[in-house]
C-alpha cells in the first residue's frame, strides 16, 4: 500500500522502483519487507511482506511513526547516529533485534537508504528488512537498489 502524497515528487517513483526490484520470484523475497518513511519517520509505504514480518496491516501502519511499529534493540544514541548517516546521504545496513506487533524479538537484516534530498526536506528513507538468515541472498539486491538510486538521484559528491 502506498501513500504517494506523503513523499516529494520523484521520490515516490524511486520507492516504487525499489519495491518492484523485490518482486523477484525467488521465494526468499516473499519475506522482504519494504518500508518507506518521510524524513520524520512517518510511514508512507508498507508492503505485504512488512505486514507479515512486523504484524501490522498497511492500513494500520501508514501515517504512523516507524519506530513505534518496529522498535529496535539499539539505544537512542545508536538510532541518532544511524539517522545522522542517512541524513548525510549515506546508506546503513546491519543485523538488529526488532520486535513486531506481538512483542516477540527477532533478528533482522535491515538496509536503510536515503532517497532524494534529505537536507532540503525533499527526500525519504527506504528500509528493506528480512529475517537475518536471508542476508546473503539480499546482498545482490542491494547492488541493484543502489544502482537504481544512483541512476535516479545522482549524488552531488559524484
């Protein structure tokens, strides 16, 4: 489910392209959650895999803060450091313990990517997450996603 109006022009199309990359018929990707948020962390896109992984229906997640829906095990300082990297235009990835709607912890591999111009407020953050045991299988997808973003939003640093 997609709330395009929450994202700047051009960014919504990039989010849709990234989500399309996750539609590969390899069964592992059925479990690949794609979540896009505004810079403030408000959920604008929440796919079916996110529903299964985190337990929240898209209609419940849209418009909510992603931190409330997917609480992580890292500290506030760590979360702020990750956000600072994203706002500086850098991707972040790693394995972290998350909790879904039911509160049960699970180890997930998460890749967060800045999209658009975050510094000017005209961007978003796209998070791709899946059970950690599938991490190696997503490494190839990461290359595809980064290529897609590079083609759509050329970095000012080259």
